[in-house]
C-alpha cells in the first residue's frame, strides 16, 4: 500500500501509457517529471496488468491486440496479434503468472492467453454480443477469474486448477443495489478480497462501489463513497483505487475492515490523464491506461 507519510511515485501508463509522480504530502518536494511508454502501433487502449518483475501487459481495445513491456525500461512491443473480431478491455494475470485473462467487451467473450508465449488458451462466450452483453473487466482469485458484464447484472466465473487447468464457466446473477441498470455501462471494474469470498464491483451508472457475495450474488453498497464515472478498480490491504475515466482522476479510498463503508483519502490527478480507464500496481507505483475516449468512440488519437 502507499503510505501518506512518503512520496508515492505513481506511474500512469497514459493513453501513451504514461507514468506520473505525485506528492503524498504538501510538505515534501515537487513531483517528479511524468514518464511515458508508447504502445507502438496501437489504435486504442483500455486494460493493463502487471506481471513478474517489471513486466506489464496492455491491450488495444478495439483491435484486441496485447502488448507486453517493461515499466522500468519504459519499453513495449506487440505481444499478441489478436484474430479479427476480438477486443481487449480489463485484464489480469493469475497468481502463477502463467495465464492472462482479458475481457472481450462488446463481443460478449473472455479470453485466456499464455502469458509467456501469447498463445490463446481459451475463448469463453459468456453472453450474446452487445447490446446484450458487454464483458468489461476481470479479477483473479485463488480459484479462478471473475468477469463483469456492463449490460447485465451478471458475473462470470472461470475456474482454474492449481496446475492452471481451465474449467467451464458459470454465471452468477447479481441481486440488490449493484444489479441496477441505470446507464449504458453498469457493472464495470472488479476486485476481490484475498480469500476470494467477497467481490467488490464498481458501477459506472450509479458512481458507487458494492460488495457482492461470491456464492449468492447478493450485493450491498459501500457507504460514504461516491465515485462518478468509475471504471477500473484495484484493491490491496484495505485500500482501493478507483479510476474515474471522464473525471480524469483516481480516488484513493480507505475501506472499513468489514467493507461496509469507506473514506476517500486522496484524489489523484495528472496533466497526463486523458480519460484513464484501468490501473495496476508495481511496487509503490500505479500504472494507469488512458482510453482517450474524449476524441470519440472509437477514439481517434494518433498514439497510445
């Protein structure tokens, strides 16, 4: 976790995958200069995951391609030249670091890639394509991967054995306040407690965070936390970072031990932000992808 008593270097892999530095206290020196990592040839961007060492993976949203790079060396290269028709939104690595799970957006699909070779390990058709289903983000627990659906109050679970064998997916219907269908995008980012028994979902339509029981699907609002335009989220040791895309900021939230409430302790901004979407962590750094959706959808920027 990032403590408020020291400077936190927050590397944002912005629409050009950028890293930025930000003061944790007004009493310390000026922020360090922003850093940028370019995804060469990318036509859009959305998801990011951090792997072994300083390795990261990022996706070309509308092309479905996956890039692999190094946060310390500030390099990136095409890793998966995805077949036509795929998309790449939120992504996560499993605990072994061998499998990369990628949400397939408007296709209604989820993909699993070999994180070492880039080979496709599995394609899951969770739902009919948009507007029926929009597979937006994913989190990995000790027993498998959970995907969100932004068009339906559903979560999809892909079991993974200790030897990285993938099983058939199951569908969990979400009930309670998190099931509200209030906008074009509803359930979005997702995180999980270390034991995998409680899921936390971000709801773009309501601008709220909710807990979801992984067995029953029952949800409850995390009180006192408002995060308009919330997108991807990251949970570590009781602290949650919520990316707020069109607000061009990230809220850093301290959660109560029972996850019933939270307090926004800090709002992170950067001149590099151009509609940030998802976040991953590398040591004391946060890596953040910009979607540049302000240029249109699909976006029309020349570099990501």
